[in-house]
């Protein structure tokens, strides 16, 4: 974990240094956030805040990981560097899709951004490439580990999916995670703070399972998000945009795939799951019963409209995220 903290600290410093450079540039380019009029009224004052700030932690993570590769070299005790590069490439790939979406919406004034089929195609192609590299180049296999199964069977239990089912499952995991993080990114510091917590949780899993380069990249992601959080905390000076949320979701999901811990995403990334389920429940209830189960979805807006301050919602969700990470890490007991 010392190397994880090293790259995390480097990424943190780089992100803090990039803020005063990137934020004014985004402001000069008038890459400001457009706030929906049907959202919470207190969010209208955020209109014009620079977005696409995910560039900050994407760059800091990339530089930190490349520095780690150069400095640490090919150490046998750390395993293959390819795993770390794969996670990084997935993060950058999804970030690129998010960047294009943001750029089209903000700079080119096309409110819908990338067409849905274009965005979906890009995400699926990256997910398919990840699955193929993991199985055929990295020898990952096509099984997934069942959390807490080590409590009942020494070494734990796995589910063998076979190639085609594993491929479909990988696509589902990446698309689900990226969109879950995207939905969660609705309050200052909410998604970035939860990602620091989740990334460090998965870094522990990666270390325990022997995927050290995956852990190093996760440490860099956590450090970059922590540095970004300095500028994203209420009142936010910059938003991550789809550029950041898609990148973070892609990186976290790729780490889960390579460590065979996709099912742990449901627990360690539980707050992202809950936010997504709140949207699904709201839409289903309204379509079927013509009634809303929440004041507004995702869930964080429900609490805002219930009278909670923005910082109270964010801090409460962070605490819940920490609890879920602790529960998720308990699930690795006697696995492997």
C-alpha cells in the first residue's frame, strides 16, 4: 500500500496544481454549466460554473501512473504493468467520450450532446476491448467471485460465465457503473468524494488479490479526485462534467473486472447503485401508478427538497459510502 499512497499523493499534488491553470481556461472558453430550470431552485445560481473539470483528475492520474511505471520499472513483486495501463486506458477512453459529449453540448450549443447511439457504441467498444484483453492477454478467466462466500467455503466460490456471457456481463458492468457515477454527480463534491472512498476500497481488494498495478492506478484516481475535491467542494468552482463522471465510472469498473470483483461494485459502490435505483423507482412508479415515490430523483435531490442543506446531503452520503466500503471489504474474508 505504500506505493499506492505514493502515487495517490503525487496525483493529489498534480491535481491541486492544475486547478488554477485549468479552471480559468475553462472560464475563458465559456465552458459553463447549464442548470436545468426544473431542478432544485437553489441550483440556478450555479449556472455558468465551469464544467469539464474532470480533465484535472484525468491528467493527474495519467501523469502519476506514467511516473510510477518509469520509477518502479518492471518489478516482479508488483505483477504486470499491463493491468495498470488497461485500467488507465479505459478511464481515458470513457473520459474522451464524456469530453466529446460535453464539448458538443457546451461549445457547439447542441443541448443533447453526442447522440445516444454514438455514446453507447463508444462505451460498448471499450467494454468489449477490455473483456478481450482481460481474458485472452491477461489470463483473467471468465469467472466472477461471490462476496462473503469465503465465510462458508474456504477460498470462496466463483460463478463461471463462459466467454459470451462474460462479455455481455462486462459490457453491463461498465455501462452501468459509468452511468451510475454520472447520475450521482449532481451536488458539489458528492461524486468526487464518493469516488475517493470507493477507489481506496477497491485498491485494498486489488492488493489483497495480488493485482498491485491495478491498486496503484486506483490510488492515483483517489488522489486526483481528492485534489479535484478542493475545487469541487461547496460552493464549487468547477464541475467534473460527463468528462469526469464517465472516466471515473469506467476506471472503477475496469479495476473490478481485472480483479474478478465485479459483484463487490454493488457493495463498495453502493451509493452509486442506490442513486441509480432511485431514478429507476421514480420512473417506474410514475409510468405505472402516476405517482412519484420521491420529491425528485436522483435521491440526493429528494433530500435537498426535504430541507437538507447541500453539504449535509453530501456528508451523509459520504458516511454511508464509508460504511458500505467497510461492509464490502468484510466480504473478501477467506477469499482466494
